[in-house]
C-alpha cells in the first residue's frame, strides 16, 4: 500500500500532530510525516518535530512580511519535502490562495465541534467549548473537513459525537473532546490511506 506523504502545519501544542506521528511510527497508519511548519517559533509542535527527527520550519509574517510571499514559501517547503496531504493541527492562520491552489482538496483540518454548529472566524480552542455549553447542547463532537477559503466551511470528511455531561464546564469538555480528537484524526487518516475515504469524491458531496 502506498503511504500518505504528510506535511503538518501547527501553531501551538501539536498534540494531534503527535498522535498522528505516533500512529505512523507504530504501523497503525500507513503514512510518512515529512515536514512540520509553524507560524510560532515557540510552538511545542516544533519541539515535538525535533524530538521525532522530522524537519521543522518557522514561517510567519516576521520571516516573510508579504502575505503572498509567505504563502508561496510555505508551498515551496511542502513541495520540497514531497508532501501530498497537508494536515492542519491547530494552525491559527488562514491558509492562503497559493496553498489552496497547490493542494486543492488535499488540506484537512480538525474542529472540536459538530460543524456547521460552532464554527467560523474566531471559533477555535476554548471559545468553541464555551459556545457549546452556553447553547445548552447535549452533545458536541469532532469534525474532520477539507479546507477552503472560508473558515470551517470546507466539505465534511468525517464526524464523531461526544456527549456533553450536565456537570461539564468548558474546561472539562475540552479535555474529553481533545482525547477523542487524537483517536479520531488517526482513525480518519487510516480510512483515507486505505481508500475507504476518497477526498476528491468527498469534495463533490
């Protein structure tokens, strides 16, 4: 079976990235983690990449003040390492047009809610869980989706549900959802690697 050639983009902790890298290394996921790019030079994702022996780069508005040149540089770096599928693992910057064109229907993101609920510009991290609790939801979940030019509006690839307990706070909910994210992202990538999920066909839905 041909292995997925993965590139990661992350801004902070990179725990989802770590879960995927671990799955690659222990043979559960037929994929190769090839490169990590972060817009935050202090991100733990860069440290995780270093420990795993994965090439890692810091590219942001300081290294490349022109947004178009920044996007072009990101694409060049991904292509340099032979990346075929881009994983956004907590990447806090909107993906540019150069990348959307170069990796059309080959950029995927994970969101800690059941889109289209509780998504969009500014809805990330704890803000999502706060919105779920405030709305009185009895369940939330995780969405893996293709990335397009609008926040959280790309085609949905897979979803799973996580119950909201009556005693939940945004913090306790975040912990449970994140633990499931680590599993679900890997499960979804396994299906992509096996051909059970076809990203090009998914885009047509």
